[in-house]
């Protein structure tokens, strides 16, 4: 059982004194919890040894019978930050419909272009959201509100929230957005203001800890699967054809792994979690040469964060969100492979496909669209009941509340010994690619 010296309790703004307007629904109590670890032996041992406190208990999400905010007087704000991701518009639309239809909230403000759109000094006019405004946005890719990277001073954000009369702020974004939200919450707490901040985690890489799946991931995998299929056709269509598909995955290779398993055409899957060599008898280049002795094509799927150790001599740069700007491993591999076989006077035909920006901009598929709706609904329930500093997630097939501070654990990554990675190895037949 994993051990975490961390407080998973959820903050509340105060006593909930209003009755929920929702009827004919099963309400959830704050005392309703689930185990993080569902291994029977671990749980049984902890209980028998009187170490129940060592078990990680997570608060269930859902509608509360009593709520903190008076819906008639509540103003909600919505902001999307960071890169684009399938399902953003589904989340925005579902938040609006839930606030209006189930709680009767009448004023909802959409802030444009990320946190900078909240800061009134930037003079970016917000959008007032209602049912008609969001009616069809789920049929569009991207973000209806626009997005941007980088934080704004929390004091300016809170000043602006007061200017707009915001009681609840929904932030939709990944770890950078969550860290920004924590700063906002801490400024709110310093001022002793009754403003709720709830995050719906957005990361196409599926790399937020303690969350089994982030929205947009399944759509990304499906779109990546199509790119792999096309690259395979290209590789097979020429003598010694080599297809290279670069997929998103800065620190975690979940999209590359899952898409490769879905399509099962890849011969090599390269992810950030597992190092590989280019040169040497067991390196990728020699392995490709050996493959051409038994097959006339090869397909490589590489996550964008893989092989960054090959660029250690390059100056490290960061984007506005504080993320390291990665070197282009796809182009690097294409050039290295082309030059290697040219020196050996072996004909190869290398086709490189990078569908990253197409994948993150597509409309959510059915599975993600449904999931986005549930996340938004639980975010609204959490906010109206007075929860704050909360991330909405799903664990053990149950929607849960998580403290935003889980970002301190870094990003979720593929375990090389996991069944996921072993399935990839079995599917591709690839060796370790390490000398």
C-alpha cells in the first residue's frame, strides 16, 4: 500500500444553511468516503492492526442536501487555461446548464483567454453565459472562452472577482492552472472572503495524480489511433518504409501507449518514462536495421517528452506556465534514422507525422462528452455546498473531491512494470533498446 503524508480533507467556506432546490435525487453527505486503496489484504491488515488512520480516505462528490450559497444571489465565473483539449466546450456548457437548471443561478460570467481575462486591467470583455449562449458549443472544438498560459497576480485576480461580484470560480486546466488557483484561494483566505474556487482537471496527457482519467484523453487516443493507422499505411507503401508518429505526452506516455494498444500496428513505442539508446548494438538504429532483415517496414510511435536526454547540451527554456519547452524528438529521430541508413547505403523512406494540434482541437467523442458532463455536474454540486480548493476527479469508479494540493506529488507516470507497459511490449514485440 502506498503511503502519503498528506491531508486529503476538504475545505468548506462555512455552514450550509440553505436547502438544496434539487428534488428526487440521492444526496451525499460529507461523511461519505471511499478508500483510495481497494486491495483487500492491505485494508484488512490496517484495520486488524488498529492502523485505520494510515488508510487514505477520499470524500465522495455529489449533491448535498444543504448548500452554502443562496442560488438567487449567486454569481459564478468560468475560465479555461493552458492548452486546448477535447471536451472543454462540453464542460463549459454542462456547468452553465447545471447552474441554471438544477440550482437556479441566474448570473454566469465566462472569462476569456485564461486568467488574464479575469484581470480587469487587461480590458478583456467577459461573456455572459446563458442557455442560448452555450446551446451548440459542444459541437465545436477548442475552447469557446479561449485560453492562455501563465498566471496573473492573485491580488489582481481577487480584486477582479470582487469587481464582478463572483461567488464561485470554476477553473478548467491542468497542474499550472491548479497552482494558480491555489494562489487565488490563499489570497481569498487572507481577505476572509466567502468565494469558492473549484477546479475541473484538464490534461490531455492523463497525468494528474489520484485521478483515474482526465477528460479529453479518450478522444485524444482515438484521434491518435487514426494517425498511427495512416502512418502504418505510409510505411508499408514504400521499400523499407519507416513511419514516425509523434504524440502528446510531456512527462507521461499514456496517449502513446494506449493508442499503440488500440491500433496494434506500432513496432516501437517510445515514452518519457523509459530511456532508450540510439547508437550501439541494442540501440534503436541497429534494431531498425535488424527489422529490415525480416520485414520491409517499421512504425515508431514516440511521445513528445521521450528522448529529451539527447538534448542535454541545449539551453533549457520555459513557457509562460513554467513548463520546460521540449526539443522536437520527432524531427530528431527522422534525421538520425535517415542519416544512419544513408551512411550504410541502405534505402529507407521515412514519413513523419505530428498530429498533436489536430488531436487537441477535435470535438470530444461520446465517452468524453458524457464524462465531461459528470465532472461539471459534480463541480457545481461541490461549489454550491461551499467546498473550495477542490479538484473534481474519479477514483475506483466513484467521483470524488480532492484537495488542489495534490499537485505537489507531480505528474502521474507509466510504471515500466505495470500491466499497461507490459501489454505495449507484448503488442509491439520491441526489445529494451538499451545497451
